[in-house]
């Protein structure tokens, strides 16, 4: 009787161990982090310049006379970016403002309005300044409540022959934000941090777009 009970107990123990040995354990894999396209493209030097833009821009804005800050409004205010930054493809009127700093003060100068064009692209949006001064072309890459701009200063308005990193001396990086109803800005820092160039973008009707 004792031998029978021992045999049954041993069989039960082996069965339990066998069940544990056959149990399948699944380990959930951590989701792979998706690196934005612009982070894989931007140079280390330009990455530092882009990261330092908010602080340098804020310092320039703070040194503007109060009357200038009031008259220029949201377009030059580094904290004025809004949510839902998506642009609509089409023609935009561009006014370029240069926010420059001296030792204790800063100033804003603007150029005559020209035209820019924004078109949908696989990367995000393609951008080109069609007329006027400060010719530029490149891409707007989505990045949360803003777009990151990687492009280049072109030789003349309407061109897009120079891409980012083709000629480092002409490379441009910046951020694109919505600052009002149908109003955006592209802010580009210079190399030494003493200037922020701001392209103010407002859509124009199709019949007012430049020809050619």
C-alpha cells in the first residue's frame, strides 16, 4: 500500500514538473524608436545651432525696444508658436524680417514682400522662395507643434538647385510655426547667433500668384 501511494505521488510530481517545463513564455519586445528624417540628415553643427535657437532668439527679442515688440507682434515673438502648424500647399506672400542684436539692444528690419511656394512632398513640404531677396529652398519636416527646415540659400530667387549639405556655407536650418490664423513663420538663425531671419508666410489667392 505504501509503495502504491509513493508511486502515485511520484507520477503526480513528474507530471507537474513536465507541465512547467513545457510552458511557453513570451517576452514583449520594446517598440523600436522612430528617428525623424531630419535628425538623420542634419549635421552635428547645425543640430547645435537649431537647439540653441530658442535661447538666442529670446535674448534678441528681450533687447528690442518695447514699442518695436508691440508693433511687430507675434511674428518676432519666440514664444508665439501655436498648435496645428500644418500649412496648405500653394503660394504665399513672404516678408523677410531680420532680428539683429548689438551689445545692449536689438532691431528689426524687413524687406519688400515677395512670393514663396509650398508644395506637398514625401518628407513633409517643399519650400522655395520664388521672388525678391533672400532666396531659399528646402524641406519642412514635421516635428510636433512645428516643422524643422533644412535647406540652402540659392543663388537667385526661384531656384532650388542647391540642396541641404551640398555646400555647407549655404546650408540653412530653422523652425516653422503657426503664429495666427493663416499666418506662419520660418525662423532661421545665423552662424554666430547675432541674427534671426524670419520669413513671414501668408497665403495669397491663386490669381495673385507670380506668373512663370
